[in-house]
C-alpha cells in the first residue's frame, strides 16, 4: 500500500507541476505578447523550452521546500504530503478560473503547512519565516522599485532617440528578457515540485533517499511536467498581466522582465528562497508602468491581485487540511 501511495504522490506532484506551468506561463510571456514583441505561439514555445532548461540548473530551492515540514515516516506522512499537494492544486485551479495570477509557490507551501497542522506534524516556522515569508513580502516591493528605477534610466538614456526605433530595438531585446524570465521560472518553480517528491521519497524510504540528494529522474520528470504545462498556455492570466493591469510598450516590458529575471536568479542561487514568480513579475509590471504616471496603472485590478496573494497561503492551507481530513477517514 505504501508503494502505491508513493506513486500516487509522485503523479499528483507532477500534475501540480503541470498546473503550475499553465497557471504561470503568462508570467514569462504576457508582456512580450502584449507589446507584440513575440506571437503567442512562439512565446509559449520559448517559455516551455527555457522552463525545461531552467529546471536543470539548480537544486537548492528544492531542498528548502523539502524541509518546511517534518512528516512522520510511512503511510501517514505520505498522506500529509498528498493532502498538501491537493490543496495547492485546488487553489491553483480556482485562481486560474478567475484569471488571477496568484502564487503557485505559496499555494504549495501553504498546502504543505495546512496539511501538517491538520495532522499534528512538525512545521519549521523559522525556515518558513526566513525563506518564505520575508522573501514573499520583499520580492514584490523590490520588483516594483527596481523596475521603476530601471525604466526611468531607460527613459533618460534614450530621451533624444526616435521613439519608433527605440521600441523596435526593445521588441528584439524582449526576446532575451522573456527567455531569461522563463529560465528563472523553471529554476524556481520546477524545483518546488522536485522538493515535494523528494520529501515523499524520504518519508517512505528513509534508508534509501536523503534530503541532501535529488535523484536525476525526479529532476527530469519535474522539468518535463512544467515545460508541458507551460506550452499548454495560460490565456486567462496572460490577459490579466498583459492588458488589464496596464498597456505596456516594449521598453517597459523589457524593464519588467529583466528585473523579474534578476530577482528570480538572485533568490534561487544566493538565498535558496522559493519566491513567487507571479508576485515578482506582476509588481515589476506595475513599477515599470507607473513611470508613465501612477494613474496609468489600473490599481483596482492590482488590488484584486493583491487580495489573491494574501489569501493564497491560508486558502491553500485550508483546502489541504480538508483534503487531509477526508483522506484520514480512509486510513487504517
């Protein structure tokens, strides 16, 4: 029975990874599509390929995710991990349906914590505060301010140039910035699924697996799932990011994407923190757009998105707790 539950957890984790891909595909390509730097299909292919490559570049974020809770060994621990995944998937689907770019990362961690609390398992609050909560608050603020500053610098540098030529050049540059952002998304988000699968393997087979080493098949499976999900697209959320917040021009799109990618790389390689790609790029879009004038940003839409951000952690946790209680009814 335990082996069957492990297989089920791996399958559900890869399903979550897939939903993460189509839920967050818009993060990497919405600005490039909205500025017509790339066609939607080309942008999706680019994002899918770079997501796959990014997923192969590191493992530190995966190890951080695998250490946020401490489930007991055996079947009970596996059910906790499963419930956490199901809670995250439920919240992903709800926000996808309403076109809200919420955080799959925080849905996953919120789900794991909610299931652990429902089961009375250990939760490493100090690690969550250091690696999740502080970056969760800090990365959007930094993304907004940095994109605002980068766009001001671009406006000053190119102030005497022909706007049409400048925008043409930034449309080309957006191919690179979109690729960089998609690479960062794979680097961050695929690793979170790897971390959950590793947690399940260690819970079920503590003698054979260690939190210090990710099996190659886990890395390749997670990379493939998020890449496939990305290619399937996320048109509802793409519309929100690309049009409803603000109409971006190529220069502002480039500034937002470049800043977003930089934040993703820094937090992954330096701080090993599983931050939200969604939070980062959305705040960067707002920051770059605010250089037109603050009223150019549709703050009503932004308020709705922020509300979804705030609700993600507790809502995914509650959904996971309900999933655990239901599953617990069938435990021996």
